[in-house]
């Protein structure tokens, strides 16, 4: 995913959380967003490692 598409996805989580009436639903959406952010960071690290190892 490109940085732009990741940012749009994360903004969608914020939009959903702001529209939710139930605090528990808001919490769940924010937890899923956090998981998506952490997964994105891990995948980015993996991509960099893979790219570096292929250049050797």
C-alpha cells in the first residue's frame, strides 16, 4: 500500500470512531486502528530489510 492509501485507511477509522455512539464501539475501532498502524510499521520494516538483502 502506498502512504496515501494507508493514511486514507487510518482516517476512515477516525471517521468511524467519531460516528459511533457507543463508547465500547469507539474503543474497539481505535484498537483496530492501532493494530493496523502497528502492522503497517512492521511490514514497512520487513520491506526495507528485504530490499536491502536483495541489493547485496
